[in-house]
């Protein structure tokens, strides 16, 4: 019934609002939605799917305001070092300044839906404080349900949410348009840009305006990175291989890519190198223990059986030389062994997203198992933890697309459970059913051989 009454491009705003309000009556009566059942006839598909996710993540439609994730000095410190800080002048010039007299707010959030900046019409800002649409507040789908910032991040594309299409009833007087912000070099998700207000916030041209602003900001970020890269002395570029724009400070994030690869990519101060397998393991463990590890603790996590501390110290000496060529200020300290600067591992990003209920973002980041060939006990535990938590999140998601995306991963090549779950959710006439049935039969035949 939902497909026959699905909202189309010609539906009037008034009709969409009536259908959304009717859906909220169903939501109020049921308290949750079951995957595959349509309790919201006529509601736009992306809104209905988002409501289902919101209900499954126990977001409360009657919650009056978003929770504050951080504020004060913690917020200021986080914003100062966030990669999006450097493009705020572009956002301010193209969106914020024109919005002061147009009854609109401009918000910029991080990759898990926490708002970092909220600027624009002063009167509207004061009113938005009533629902905690303020810097530091958590507007992810897992927390407040369907909203433009959180749902744009969950889907990975620009969207518009109008009035009663919001999952949280306190947000029904508002409408918003949001577009994810991706790293112009790596493609990694950095955050989201949002316009919030009344009807003008979801005008047909608003989505194009936000998309154009994001594109301009991405171009500016790339230019500033290239300018910084050009300032690195030629001697340093020759000594450590090719130069690539990467994460760190307000332009970059120092990062460690350990998913789906046996040798990690280390990115520090605008440069990237490939590490040896052992150095990959050491940095993976240190990056996940920012408080530091003693020599004996690191040995236990690094070496199967009994590991010699002298062997570990020799590896650390070599690792320090490698990192010193990139950035002397990032050389690991000792007693305990720890990293003096933050190093963001992609596996840590996945875990953070899963903990916050942002499993679709986690699935986008996930590129495969953590250092697949490593036998270091600490790495094996991390690999198992990330893989199991991601699979559980996908199985509980109730989304065919998430299940099929996970099934395409090497570690899910023989996972009958994931394929069976997807098969149950596919419509009877879906052409994808035959492929799934064939895959399940081949896997079961191979297991019984």
C-alpha cells in the first residue's frame, strides 16, 4: 500500500505535512515500527526509512530537546582542531552573512552529527535554543531521530526535511536542508552543513545553494592544503617519499589506516608513508591507548607467547626514526610508551560511530578487517571486536542496502545469516533475490562438501 501512495515530486507541501502528521499518529500508537511493514502510507520513502531507524535506535519522538554532547572549553578545543574550522570563512561568506536578514540559521556539524557552529538570524538563534539546536548538541539520528543533519550523514547525501517529517515532535515548526562534507582528497566524511528555518529552508534552490557552498569549501580546503604542502622544505620531501594531502591540525587529521590492509598508512603533518607490518601493529595499539602502555603491557599486546622487551625497544628505536622524518613532535614517548599527538585510527572511527548508533557511517568507513594477517594478540582482539560489533549493528539495522553492502566485504563472503536476513526484507519480485539465493546455495554446498 505504501508504494501505491508513495509521495511523488508533484505532491504539495501541505499534502506531505498531512501525511507526516498521520504517520506520527501511528507512531504514537505503536511506539515503534517493524521492518517491512508500512504504518505510514504516503510518507516519502527516505523519511519512512529514517523513522524506522530512529525507532530501532530508541530515539524518543516526544523528547523536547537534543542532548548536549560538550560545551565550554571542550567544545572550543574540539572546534579549533577540527578540519572544518579552516573553511568556516567560506561558509560564513556564502551562507551565514546572507542568512542574517532572511530568517535562516546555518549549522556545521561533525561526522557523527554533533553541531559545532550555529550562526545566522539572531532572533531565530534564540528560538532554536528551545530545542537545543546549539553548538555542542547531538543531532544524530540515533539521538533525535530524523533531522536534516543526522539523516544526511546516515545516507551520505544531501536531503531536505520539512516540518512534521521530523521524528521529534518538538522540531515540527522547523524545516531544514543539509549536505554532508567529504574530505576533498580522501573522500572521508568530515561533517555536515545545514540550513534551518521555516519554508525558505526547504525551497527548491536551497539544496543547490548548500551543495555549491560545500563544493566551494572543499576547493578552498584543497588549495590551503596544497599551499601548506608546498611550504615543506624540499629536503624533507626527498627523504621520506611522495607528498600527499592528509589529516592533522586544522587542515589535516593525523591518521592511521589499518582497515583491510596488512601494512598501515600513516599520515602526519600532511605526508603519508607505508609502515612495516610490525610498526603498523605498534602504532595501532598506541593510537587506541592514548594514556600510554608500559613496556610489559605493550609486549603482551604485541607478541604471541612471551615477548622480549629488548626486541620491543629495538623496534621502537626504528619506529621513532621513521616518525621523526615526518614530524619530530609526533615521535612516541617512553615510560610509558605513548603518542604525544592525537593519531586517529580508522578502526577507532568505526568503533566511535557504532557506539553512537551511526552504523551506516561506520559501514562507509569500514574497508575490511584490522591488519588481517597480524597475529599480535592486541590486534587480534581489536579485529574481532570491530568485526563483531559491525555485523551486529548491520543485522539489527533492518536495511537491505546495509546488509548487501556488508555481504560484499571479504569477511562476509560465506555469511549465510546476513544474506538470509537481506532475502527476508527484499520484495518478492526484486531481481536481487535470485542472486542472493544462488549465493546462499553455493555457500551451503561448499560447507557441506
